């Protein structure tokens, strides 16, 4: 039953995503523009860009996910789908988790796939690329899960885009610090496994707590 509900929700989301494919490209384009502007702002100098390349790429992925965060549950609340979620014969936290996974697949993952190319624009050292990709694959799902909690808390508010960003950014800071810090440690010849293990532990904790918390927030907002 839970797998059937997940497939149905993912199929619906993909159909809506294809219908609004112009909007779906906005996070990836925003990340690309962020990287290009940083490269132009620093004059394209490899010596200036290489030390900050990993942090810029992390920031680009973070902002790309934040751009679409306000719409995570809002369209469902507006068209009545959220009420059907409440009455569905599957746990609400499961539907929240499926929607969060779709958010990550459509916002963070395309940018992560493009990171090797974007890294060339910023003269990212090739030795740092594996650590950067590992930190992004561990850290960006945490961002989506934390963002789901914030989006659920603000789903009943109109024009809550700025509020969502203000609430989500402080939660994102530790993930950004450990993600970019892992690459910085590797660049200095230090062991990056500590930061990656912390990201892995944070991902497990977020997978356990964030869907349940977001589901509770949706029930409160729906009352």
C-alpha cells in the first residue's frame, strides 16, 4: 500500500513537473547564474577562484533548493490535495518523505550532476571533486528534509517566501559548514572523513525525525 501510494504521488508530481517544465528549470538555471556571477566577479582568475570554488558550488546548490522550497506543500494545500493526504490509508509522514525526495531529485540532483562542469568554470582542483560530490550527496538531502519541516510550518501563510528563507537558512548553516569544510580539509591535506561522517549521521537523523515533524506541522496547519 505504501509503495503504491509513493508511486502514485511520484507519477503525479512528475506529470505536474512536465506541465510546468519552465518553472522546473529555474533552480538549475539559478545555480548556474550564481556560479557564473562569482566567476565574473573575481575576474576569472584561477588563483582567486580555486580556493573558494567548493564553497561557491555548495552555496549554489543550497540556494537552488531554497528557491523552490516555498512551493513544496503550498500547491497541495491550495487545490485540496493536502486534505486527501490526511485521509489517505498510508501514514502522512510517508507522503511527506516521498514529496521531499522528489524535491531533492528535481532541485539538488540536477545541479550535483552539473557540478563537474561548474567546477571547471571555477577552476576547482580535480583532486577535490570526489570529496565535494560525496559531501553534496550526503548534505543536500538534509537540506531538503529540513526545508520540508519549514515549508510545512508555513504552509498556511500567504506570501511566506521570505519567511521560509529566514527560517530555513539558520538550519542550513551547519550543513554548509560541514559540507564545505570537508572539501577545505581535504585541500589542506587533512582527513575529510570526520565531516563526511557527521553529514552521514545528520542524514540518518533527519530521515528519522524530519518527515514525522513535517507531518505533525501539516496537521497543525490544516486545523
